[in-house]
C-alpha cells in the first residue's frame, strides 16, 4: 500500500498543486527582519501570489502599503493587498485603491474588516464609507479592473444568523465582481465539502480556495478559533496534548496534521491552497515541499 505522504513524489511531472501565502505587516524592525526571511524562503516555492493583511480600522495601513511595495520591488512575487471598509471614508479608500494601481498592484483582498473594538464587538459601518465588502468590491471595480479575492466562512461568519444570510452575503460579493473566494481556515474537510455544496446550490461558480493554518501554537489557535467560529475537533486537541513545553515535537505534529488535511483535499479534487503563515516559513515550507512545490527530482533517479 502506498503511503499518502509519498504519493505525489512519485510523479515525474511537476506538481499541479498551487498555493498562495498570507503575511501580516511587521510592527518592529526585528519582526520586519523575520518577515523578510520568511518571504525570501517561501519565494522559492513559486506561489501564485502572496497577500498582506490590513489591521482593524486601517491601523496597519502604512505598514501594509510599505510591505506590499517592498515585495513588489524586491522579489518576483505577485503581492495582493488587503483592504477593509472599517475606519475610512469612501474617498479615502478610493485613494488607497488608486495608489495601489499606480504602484503596480493588480490584486486586492476586499474585506468588511473587524470592528475597531475587535472581534466579537458590534460592527457599525463608517458614516461616509463603504458599508460592507460587497460595496467595497463594486467600488474597486469602478476604479480599475483589479483581480479581487473575498472571504468565505465554511462554518459561517460568527455574526451570520443563518446559512441563508451567510450565502446571500457571499453571493452579493460575487455579483459585485469578486474573482475568487479564500476561506477562513478549518480542520474538518467534510465541513469544506458541505460549504462547496451550499455555494454551488446558490449558483456561485468562481474558484474557492481553502485556507490552511499550520498550527505553531495550539493554545493560541484555540483562543483565536473560538473568536472566529472555527471548530477544534477532539482528535486535533489530542494530537497536541502534553506538548506545551516541547516546541520541536509540536512543529512535527503541526506539519503532519496540515499535510494530512491538504492531501485529503487533493484526493477530493482540490489543487489550490491559501496558507496562513503567521510570518513563519518553517511549517508552510515543509508542507508545500511535501506537496511537490518547488521540487526538482535528481536526474539520476527513476521516475
């Protein structure tokens, strides 16, 4: 019986799997150094694009712009800049959009954004801003023909009262001009399959890219998942039990879990993935290497 983890390495042709990576703008010179080391290492994998997040209320606006600009100028990567509706007027957002286009950026990730008070707080649209992500997508398309990614939630957004309202909101974003859906991370692939069925039933047919979170710190992942509505299966918690003071084993377990998840999705017909890197290269690089990205088999080995 062939082990799933070695299955793709038996292929003589280059892997058809593609991936994109998400970074967040650094808050200090030390964090900037760490991020840039990560960017340069992951660049070798040839991702389809890399995205840079945007803080609540535009709190990282300048740092996001500078990070995107550096990636554009100093690498061969295609950067996608995150943009939200929170904390800015429509005219301010439009100016940012035009600045990105003039800079040479052609891909934006359009999001409603978290409330200024943080996840879990009540969202209130800016008086003179774009109220929701669908409005933002439509506004961006009026300015220039950007490639636009939007978010999707396989387990519903925490603020969605029903699946009907969740899918209706997603369809509004697609109808406004979205080109791609990137999902919140999840750990149960059956949940993703059910989500695809809901989307298809609504007549949504743009690409849906599953978001994958390699787990570096299980305790932090549990806290954030509770806020964003991602369920933690019991089997996942058991994998990390007793490893609080064992970072090296945690890394191995994190890589193993993500590889299992992605390989299973490949078996289900998925070949494009979006990795939430947390600005660290080690786990994401190992997982993508296992998937065959950036690999060239030695010529003296049989296919």
